C-alpha cells in the first residue's frame, strides 16, 4: 500500500474537517470552522476581513465587535494548524487572510474541477471510460451534506453551489453511462435521480433512453409525457409555448416513437474472455504451400462490399486441408476485423451434425450474453444473434458444415461481417457465396510439407523416394502429415522404408488415391505403432460423442488415474491422433474419430464399451452431486431424492463458483450421458435421472430449464417402458419442478402429481416430500390456499419423519405463507419462525430461503419493519450465493413492503433496480415489479409511466394465465376512479 503523502487534507463535502498526515486536527468551535470554510472556498485567494465577517454571521446574530471576534477565530485556527507544521499555512495579507495549501488538499476544489477535467479528456480524444472515471472519483468525495452543522450565510451559499455542481456531475456521468451502454441498472439510477432532480431534462433523457434500450418503450414514452405535465405545472407563470420539454428531449421522444436504430446499445467487445483465449483454433505449425489459395481467400474476404455479407466457401474431399487453410488465412486477417471473430466446428461429418440452435447458444455466450438471457425460441435466438452482429465488423469461421440449411441461421443479417465456411460438399445454395474448390497438393508443396517435418536432408538425399511417398499418400495433406510424423518419431526408418511399407499395402494405396478410405489406410499405419494402452485409450475415447473431453472425464472413461491418463492422451497428441487446443481438454479430428470408432467396433466388445461409459456416467454424477452440495452448502448426499449409488468420489470443489463453472462447462457431456443411458439398457437409468436433477438444481436460466424438461421427459418415457418406477418418478419430478420455475404451472402440476403416484414405498419418501412442496407452491400461485396447505403439511410431515431438518424448515416456510393467506396468522408466524430456525445454521441457500419465507409471513402479519429486515438479510445471502431467482424475488418483496409503508420513491427505485434481473429469471417476478412501479409512480407525479408499467404487468400476467393478478391490474388501470381491491401478495 502506498504511504500517504504528508500534508494537510481539508473536507467541505460533509462536516468541515482537517487532517495532517492522516491525523485529525482539532479545529475548535463551529465559528472557527465557519472561518476555515470561508477561507477554503476562496481557493487560495485573499479574503478581506469585512467579507469574512459577512460570511460567518448574519445581520441578526452578528456580535458587537464582529471583526475582533473574527480575528480571534483566525488566531485559534492558525494555532491549530501550526501544531502540525512549522510552515505558514494561514497567512495575513494586508487587511485579509489566505490559506496557502495545494489544490489537491481540498476536496471541494477537485469536486468543482471534475466537470472541466472530464471535458478536457474527451476533447483530447480520451475514451469515455476515462472521462467517466474522473466524474465518478469526484462524486465519491461527496460524503454527506456539505459543511454539515454550520449555519452561517457563507455555508448556506456554499451548500447550494455544491449541490448544483453535484447535479451537473451526475448528469454528465449518467450521459456517459448511456453512451457506453455497460450499466444494466442505469434505468433504476436515472429514475432515482429524476425524483431527486425532477426539473433536470438531461436526467429524464437518460432515463428515457435506458428504458427504451431495456425493451420498455411504453415506459420511456410515459416519462416524456410525465415531463411535459411536470413542466407545465411548475412553469405556470411562463407563456404556454415555452413550458414544454426542451428540443433535445422532444427529438429523443420522436426517435423512440419511430424506434430509431441509432438508439440501440453501443457495440460491446464481442470476445468476453472465452475459455482458452481467442475463438479461433491455433494455426497449424509449419503451414506449407497453398499460396494462391490464401491470396484468393484473402482478397475474397476483404473485398469492399457494403451491400451484403461477404461469404467465402471452401470445399473439397476429407483430409485435403480445408480447415488448415481456413484457420491459417483467418489468423492473417485478424487486424482487418477489429470487432472480433467467432469459430464453430459444425461437425458435418458426424452422423448428427451440430444443430444451428446449439451453435447460436455458444455464439451468444461468446458475444457477452448471460446464460439466462439466451432465448430458447429458435427465431428469437437468430434475431438476438443478428442484432448483436449488426454494425460490427467480425470474421466468422464456420468449419466442417454439413449443408446450407445448417448454415443459414448462422449467417449475419446485415453487411459488415464476413463468413468463411469449409465443407466437404459444394454449398451451391448459399446465396452470394464465392466458392473455392481445394484439391490435393501439387508435388512441390507436398515435398515442402515433408521437409517441414522430416528435414531437408532426408528429402534432398532421395528426391525420388520423397516423390513416391507423396504420390503414395495421394498428395493428401492429412495423410502426408501423418506419414511424416511417423518418420519423425522413428528416426531409424527411411523414406524408402515408408514407401515400401505403403507399397505392401497395395489395396490401401489404391484407396489412398481415391477417397476417405485412403485416409483410413494412413491411420492404420499410425495405429499399428501404438502400445496396447494407447490403442485402448484411442478407441474408447472415440465412443464419447462430445466436442471435447476434460482430462478427469477421460480418466474416468478409461478407468485410470489422472496422471496415467494424461500421459496416454499427450502421447496420442504427439502422434497427431488426438488434438488439444485447450489445457487438459482433448478432441478428435472427425476423420480420426470415425477411424477410431470403427476400430472400437471391431476390437472392443459391447460390454467393454458399456463399462467404460458407465464409469464415466458414475464419475459425472458423483461430480455433479459434489457441485450441487457446494453450491447449496449441504452434504453431498443430502439432496438425493431416490436411492442411487455411486462408486466414484468425483471431483471436489472449493467454491460455489468453481462448482457452477464445471457444471456449465460439462453440460454437453452430461446431456450426452443421459441420452446414452436412455438408449442403452445396460447403463443405469437411475443415475441419468439423478444427473438431470443436478442439472436442474445447480444451473439456471430459461434456456437451460427448457433443455432439462426435454431430457427429463425422455428419461421418464424410457423408464416407463422399462418399468423403472423410481427413475420415472424422479424424472417426472425434475420436469415438473423445472416447468414450475419456467412459469408453466398447469403442466408442472400434471408432472408432479404423476411423480407422487409413482414414488411409493419408503425409498420414495424424500421424493414425495419434494413433490408435495412444489405442488404447494403451485397451488399458492393460483390462489388455491386450502390445497396448498394440504400439500405443504404433507411435505413437512414427510421431511420430519426422515429427520431432514433443513428440508423441513424450507417446507415450513412455504406452508406458513399459505396459513397466513387462510387468515391463520398465529399459526403462520409460528411455522415461519420454526422454519427459519431449522435452516438458520450455516450461511446457505436454505437459510436465505428461510429468511425470505419468514419475511413474507411477517408482512402478512403486519409486522413490516421486521419483515423488511429479514428480507434484506436474505437478499444479502442470495447475492453472495448467486441465487438469481430468489434475489429477484427478494427485491420484489422489499419493493412491495416499501410501497405499503408509503415510501414510494424508495419502492420505485428498488423495483427499477431489480427489473433487469427479474426479466432474466421469471416473468411472474417481472410482472410483480412492474405492478409495484405502477402503484408507486403516481405518488411521484409520473402517471403516464405508471400506466405503461401496469399495462406491461397485465400483458405478462395474462400470458402466464395468472387470472387473479391480471384482474387486480385491470382494477388498478381502471381505478384511477374506482377504488382498487386490496393488494394480495403471492
């Protein structure tokens, strides 16, 4: 930590204080501090004695000998400052006084200078971020009411002046926030400042823009209407033609009305630190030849064409080097595309090529979209993707495409981006694309490729053998690289030896010249050199159909320790039979994978393959259980709903973030294993069902919930066919729970009810208790409180019988709310308090939920102050544990409590703050927050925006078929005249 510079520090933006080298200076009585304030405000200029007197005393309280009193305070101040330094600080200048301190010593001087400094930064070409930092640092100096406790005329004038400076700084900083577009809660902050400074049209403009960019156009227009009304009322003495909003605000209103595209958020960095660095794979070392093709591609990809997206498509036979050429060319064009690049292997050679929907999910994530913000609907996902690419200059490399149909959703919608595609097929149906047919290498380039690997001497000493070897490989780059790597790995073998080896495989050589089977022949040569352990690993790794595999997962598949597995995998990488573009993650080239799978089919029995996959499934489930336990601060087996054994200890995690990161990274593997268990009856379906449950409890987001419901349905159907009631019961529960969190309430109830029917016997007690709990919440949402109580009491009873105190506490919290809605407030409060005690040990999600449930009940018991305190405590925990759904729910509850207490400005600010989060996690919560805004804003004079909020809430509740909520909103909208029914929380 840097030592403090010695010297004085003075504060005016709060209580007047002085420090020297961090030590507080005793300034004496308030009048002495008044004198100091007058001198500090002069910024080093001399203050004449009469002016000093006028600044310290009003006419009514001025002493008879005011100048003598002023000199006394000057003497006290000089003595106080001199105790800390012999240097003269307070000096006499004629009939006046001056403070000789540097500008940096006085907070107010830096405060007042900040706006000019920010302007200088921008004028000099500095970034908006730097100017904003200047303003933010200045605003941080404001610690409270300036000159707090001082009442002289000069102090009052200074307070007014500083308040004006603060407003100007806030306006400037929020305008920079809007320009940068990196503040998701900008609408909330702007709304709060509009309440503090209602006459500021600059702040209202920021609020309108922030609301519009959040998809809330009606509210943005409502702000303008409220501004017009406010100005008309406040400026009643001004001629009517001069009362309206300023020209800038009116222009913004017109642009919002017509959805001006220029109002969209500024482009952000499209490469938000994806795992492993840049999106493109590493270029192949020693790239050889293809000079003409590189030139042609480069010209094609960089041609000036503003009318359409530039597309270049490279096609050719497998192994001809399409990907190598494309990646090499793309790396050379990085500087030509300043907004970034995207890459995807579309796996066109697989039996099931990658779906565009899945590719877009990855692209949206790399473009900075949070998981919970990725749309599930295919058309919405394409629209979001193309919107993010609009007005950007990016290079997209779409490798190994299967068809035009696969590519079309991935093509940007407007000019600016450039697309490079590789495919084995001619993509003649791709509009506007320029096509490059890549053939095998000419002899000279093939020999250069050999030289790169085996050395110039080996080729030059026997050029005929080198040419024969190139011909035997069909001049195919993939085959040439494999053969050359074998030669490099076996220094004793000559080119003639390798040619003789290939000649002995005369049938294979014929294939090598004609197509993909020729590549298989080359693979056979490399495969024959493997040790038994290498060959087994090579074969078994190929049966896992995922883009890549992490080292721990590969070790589990092979039944080996991590170190032994790593040694095997790295040896395969060195032999070019496996690739690793990211640390501890491995994948096959698609042709190598196809060869390895064929070898596995011939050499490995079905039982061997099934045992390997079963080991991987067991490891994945054990690791997912560990992740679930860390994320929710429970023991690993505490949340297991049916009796499913695992043999592997799985990976351990230190933090909830590590746990969720692993689950997110391995989602593709987990889903593949679940699908494999559904297809192979030798794999334990119960483990697949339990794995889906972990996917449902650890990760969040609407798109993720949709995938969970689909796979849970698949497991349930397979379990039903196999007569596996426990697995079907768990899958039905997981699907129902996911549907409930996605606000699909009727379908959720059907699945949960079926789960109850299936989960009979002692082994299904925890599952039945969990299903009853979600059914309780489902009935509560629909206002069926008697039914909710029946389910809630059943859940509590079952969890209590199991001795599951934490789960019982959670169930009591849900049950208590329904007791309260029945009017049984005493029983409700007792149940909620008991529930909070049961879950209130360590800091965990369960404890936070208990606090949230208790706050809801206390609110209904009319104990709002304690309810607010408990809700705040829960909110802190939810944020720390990254439980976004309950964080939004807590914000909704707090806003409602504030509104009921008449704290309308605070309620509106809270609701505005939590709206961005609610929009990502729950339409019900979004509707609730809009309702609170609609009920609060009229009290703040914002009637038009209030109506827009209520209409937005009504639309949401109608789509969710939440009829009571929708009816209440209708009453509120109609009810500027008729009294609205009492607010009924759910």
